[in-house]
C-alpha cells in the first residue's frame, strides 16, 4: 500500500485528525450504549467482558476516556 504525501504523519494537523476520527469518537452506535449501560450498572461485568476477550461488543476504553474528557472541557464553561 503506497501512502501519498498527505497521509504521512508529518502532514497530520489537529484539524485533519479530528475530521478523520470524529465518527469513531462521537459515533452513537449500539456499542456506546451497551458500554455505558454496563459501566453505570455493572462495572465489574464490563471489566470481565474485556479481560475475556469480548471487547468487540463495546466501545474501546481509550475512545470513551478521550471523548468524555473532551465533552467535559467543552461543557465546563457552560455549566
């Protein structure tokens, strides 16, 4: 697979990064709701699911962490 000059990491700007990852970070698919449900109601079960290798059914922890932080800092001045 040949990468063009625009796809190399030297040309990656914050704007390009956000645009390319916005659907992954803010996509409201069924994985997000399932993750939030288990995280709020049964946090131990979510941990067991990840350690047993069933992570494809849930949102990745890093994605959830960064999305939550971003929303917090965006909403903090408003609240």
